[in-house]
């Protein structure tokens, strides 16, 4: 695809010094969003302040309302309206869309700052969720840049969601009668359903006296008006409405006088409170506001808010100091040091639940997804990763099978989706091994963890790992390869589904696997990779018999792949229900797939026989394109009943020959293990956001600072167009790939294994790595080599081998390739 001027138009740029992406035009090709919050209270915020907030679970505790797929796009959010004479405007341009004299949105680490200027008034809003607080701060700074005094009218606006985001969108016969609010001073409380089973409410406060308010949406907006022209704002006159049912909202009205040059801050706080059952009310019908008052008091001045903001910055300084690289290539350094790690934290927190492509009601935490996300996050806050492993394992079944998803609020397996995805169990090994290598904490293996959250079923976490491996071995098919079940990593390869009913889901409809011969080469490769890890772990903890047993299984699987999983030039993808080949030169379409090339090369199956090199070459030849590596080729041009959802997509999109970024790193790691640094780098750079940023902002569409799940492939109508940004396993895999395989600093049980794989052009670089109780300053001299460490000097002394043994304290490491 040739690049035209339109594609080269820029909407923003990186500011590495402040760890920000600076958006300078509000009309981005798609809303470019950020995430606020770290543990419990979260918000999504777009570059025009659209989005919403929730507590822990985007489905069950939605605090503010958001309508997906709206017209115009991204309509609804936290809005500030300024009325200056007859002009009404918003600092973030939307929803009024009054042309601004200046606009800027800075998305940073856990905060967003949006600044607008109109008629010599500047309004800057800093949005963030303070550490350990259940609330979103919105610090509004108004400045008079003119020579005249200004009389301004400021209206805030939030729309409450009736808690369950799913029923909020459908059960109107009830919803329109349940809404309840309370107003006390400058605080508007949302207490719908608090009178019955809920023990939580929300509030919206501002730290100044208000001159009015509204809490009924239609009264504030007007039944035939829009967010762009709310009646109360246009007339400059709040109604002091009290919502009873219908749609409760929260709007403060503040009259502001600013002398020339004068500046004033207003701290708005959107908060969430839970009360004990017997402490819910302070008087009949009157909610107990004690905790709300305390939360408000902790953030009611500019100084307190600035302090909380400084704490958030320090928190990120700390997190981002654990792994820091200096290569001299800004595009690489900013992804490794800032954005990739940041995206890993976000995916760890959210899994695939809430983004501008995930509605927050559809999916909870994925079993496989969360284990993979963990690998991108474990170096940041290991104790949270530890808890996550236990939560995930608790949803496993005694036979090693797993719920495919669980809800973050209840931590219970999700019955709507069920289980039967036969790759799921292996990922538990992947996540747990990464945790132990990072921390050296073997005690996690002794934790007692239930099955399916049933008290009394507890066994050690190690036992969970064992049944995970056994689940694969107990479900082998005719070629002694793993049976696929509902699907493997590729949720859309549904070989036992046979659905012709458009009203049923390919993934959750009855699993007709009885008598199935459907086997997966992806799971085979995954089993060999995680099986080797499991063997090494068993040896570490003295379980030698178990190590031997599993080594035999790994060897047998390797042989089975070589015998029945090789197609001559690449690895097959699967066998279908009837035992027919998938991903073979014998097929009409989809002759080759990426997943098995990735996993079987990572497993180094048949490396001596030349299979790995051939597979990697075939991947380049048939799957690679300008924007990355597509999932399969040729794309399916028609629906194949026997294969399920995969062929339901038009050519070049999603699992049908899209560039599913998540799996590109598998091939890159395969390249690294094979020592092909030039190829590894060229695949990596193609999907590295900072490279896409420069090339095609308009074509790519979605945020240029994070990876997206899918980029349209070469067969698509618009190759290079990105979709499903933010919540994707790509984040963790990009991190794992660059930190451990390209830059080559790999945590291991005994220390840090150093084994980079670089392009020939790589220059000397330095990685500062905090590892357990130690700080390593590692300088690598590639000397034009792609792979192979010749010598490592630790604190001035040459060492044997490639593992720098762990010892607390500060160390320098000098690596010559
Ligand atoms: C899911 C993953 C899955 C991938 C490929 C994603 O949307 O979250 O679990 O592996 O799609 O189908």
C-alpha cells in the first residue's frame, strides 16, 4: 500500500520526557483512550473526555453510563460546559464541538489532562484515580488570559448507570422507576437500589459552594436536545431538579468570576462507597455518608490533590524503573520503557473486559488470557500476580479442565461460557513458571487451592499444574496429538461445533466432540514448551520421577508432531473432526496458519531436521505482509461449516487472515531461538506501535501508543487498519519478546539468563534490571552479531555460561557477543 498525504496526517506525538502521548487535534480517526485506576476503581477516558467509570467489574458495578456504538461515536462521558457570554464550549471540544483556539490532550501513566482555550479563557482538566482511592478526581483549572474580568458559568455533568451495565441497557420497564438521588451541599449522591440489597452508592462532589444543580437528565438536557446543547446550559440556568426514576444524572452549577490573569481550581470527585449491611442508613431513607465525607475530605483541596497526583507519578517512576533500556533508538526505548509496560498493566487489570471495543458486559477474565497477561506484568507487582494465579487456578476443574472465563467481582467461573477449550490448562504452567522465575518464590506451589471454588476440594497449586499437564495427555487423538475441544488459542477454530443456526454462538453452543478426531498442532507446540518448563520446575523442587514422566510425554509429543504434524514445508495447523488436514498444501484455502508455526518453532520441534528453519521461511513467504504476519493464507473466501467461526469473517479480518498481533511474537520468539535476529527484528518492528505512529496515523486509526488485537491483513479491503486496541495478549507477548528474547534478559531460577538476539545493525545498549533484591546494570556489545554470547563479565570477573547468578545488591554486567 502506498502512503498518501491523508495517511501521513498527524494527530499527536510522543512526549517521552513526561511519559505522555500528546493529542493535538480532537478529531482523531477513532477515539484515542486512556485508562485511569490501578486496583479497584477504574475509568476509561477518551481524548474528548468520553468514557465511564466502574468499581472492579465493568458489568456489575458500572458507576457511570456509556452507550457503545453511539452516534456520534463516543457520545457521553464526564463533561464540563463553560458558558462565556453566548458561547458554550468544552475543554475537550466535545460534546458541543465549538471550535477551540487551542486543544490538547495528554494521556499519561494513569492520568489524562485535557486543555482547551476559547476567547482567552483556558480550561484544563486533570483526570486521575488516586492510589488506593475509590474515586476519580477531576481537577479543573480555569484561567483568564484576557485583560478584562470574565464572568463564567461552569456546569459539570455525569450520567449514572443503574449499576448492572447489562440490565441498564435493556430493562427499562423497571429502570425508569428505580432511580434515586440525595443532594447534600455540593455533593450529589446516587443511591438507586440502595434501599434493597445493594450496600453501595456513588457520589459526585465539588470542593466549592454551588449555585445550583440538576439530577434529572431530561430536565437538564431537555427531551429533544442533546449532550451538545443541554437546555440548562444553553439558558445558563440550572433547574435544581431532583430525579425520581427516569435517568438520574449529576450536574453542578458554579458561577465563576476571574480577574485578568486570575486562575482558579475546582476539585470534582466521583466516588464509590460500600457500607456494612447494618450501617447503611443514618436515618430512614437517608444514606450513611460517613465514608463519603471521609473520602471527600481526603481530596478537597488543590494541595491534597496535587499530593495524590505526585504519589501516582512516584508509583509509576517506581514501576518503570524495574526494567529500563537505553539503546539510542527512541522508538524502541519509549515502547520498552513506557508504553508497552503501561499497556501490560492495563491488560493485567482488565483482561478483555472493558475497552472501546469490549463493552464490559460480554467478557470477564479469561483463563488463558490472564495467564498470558501475567507474563507482561509479573515484574511490576509480583504479589498481585501471585494472587491472580491463585484466583485463576481456583476456577479449574478436578480433571484439569477450566472455565474459559471468570468474573472479577465474584472470582467465579462463568457458566455462560463454560469450558472445554483444551489449550487453557497449559497456560497455568506458563503463568506460574514466570512468577517463580521472577520472584524465586517456590512457596506458591504449596498454596492450597480449590477446584471450581468449592470449599473442601483444596489441593496444592503444584497439583493443579500436574492435572493441567495431564488434561492434555488424557485427551489425545488418533495421531497422539492433543484433541482441540471447543477450540484452542484460536477461539474461532471450532472443529466440533457444526453450527448452521445463526442464533447460536460458535463458541458456546453444544460441543459435539464425541467421536471427534479434531487435533491441534498449536496445543502440541504449547504442550512441548510448557512441558519443558514443567520438567525444569519439577527438577528444581526435587520431583525427579515426575520430571522423568513428563519428559517422556514431551518427547512423545515431539515425535508425534514430527511424524504427523509436518506438511513438508511447514507445520500443519490441525486435524478436523473427520481426521482431514487443516493448514496443509493439500487444502484449497488456508494452506498455512501462523499458530502452529509459532508454537512448534518455539518448541524447536524438528530443529535438527530443518523443520524450524523451513517453517520460519514459509511464514515469511506466505504469511508476512507489509503490516505484519497474517493468521492464515490464503484467506477463506467462503464459510466452511466444519471449521466454525474462523471462516465467518470476511477475508483479511480477525481470525480469517487478519494480522492477529497476539501471535506475531510467537514467530518472533521462534526466530530468536533459531538465532535469526534480522528476521526477528523486522517482524517485531512491523507491529511496534511507535513505528506505526510515524507511518500511518489515519490508516491505522486506533491509538498509536499501544498495540491493538488486530490489524487488517493483506486480503482485507483496508490492509493496515487497526481494531480492538488496548486489551490484547499482544501487550504481554510484545513485552516478553523484546525484554527476554530480543534484548535477551531472561529471569531464571538461579539468576538472569542473558541471551540476546538482535539485528546485525544493533548498537551497544544498556538494560537496568531490578531483579528480586538486586540491581543489575547490563551492557551488551553486539559487535554485529545476531546471536551468541561470547563472554559475560560480572562485577569485573568473567563468568562461565550465560546465567548471571542471583545475589542481592548492585552489580554491573558486561556482555560481549
Ligand atoms: C481472546 C483470546 C483468543 C483470541 C484468538 C481473543 O479475543 O481473548 O482468548 O485466544 O481472541 O481467538
